[in-house]
């Protein structure tokens, strides 16, 4: 079994700080968040929907209800205009 080497904050002797570019905090933040589909749920929501399957099932049900409601309301508007 290999022994773990101790980690330290110092650089190796052959490296100097000037060998590295200036570090920039959050350099890729916008790129990562624009391509990410991660959603943070409130704790009370997580208790009801603990996994992605539960969340997707609920969202699909909401989509179905909204689509059916919009079809009904658009049909009602046509009848009102005609009459």
C-alpha cells in the first residue's frame, strides 16, 4: 500500500509564482451557468419532490393542465366572437 504524500500550500522548487498567469475568480461562471440545467430547490419543495423523476412527473402534469386549459379558453373565445 502506498503512503499518502503530505500536501502543502507551497509550490515545488522548480516552479515560481511568475510561471502562472494571474488567477481570476469566476472566470468561467457565465459560461457554465448558461449551459447548465441545475436547479436549486427550496428545502420544503425537496421534501415533496426528492428526485428528478418526481420533479419531472409533476412538471409534465402541470404542462398538460396548462395546455388543456389554453385549448378550452381559446375555443370559448371563438364561440363568443361568433355569437
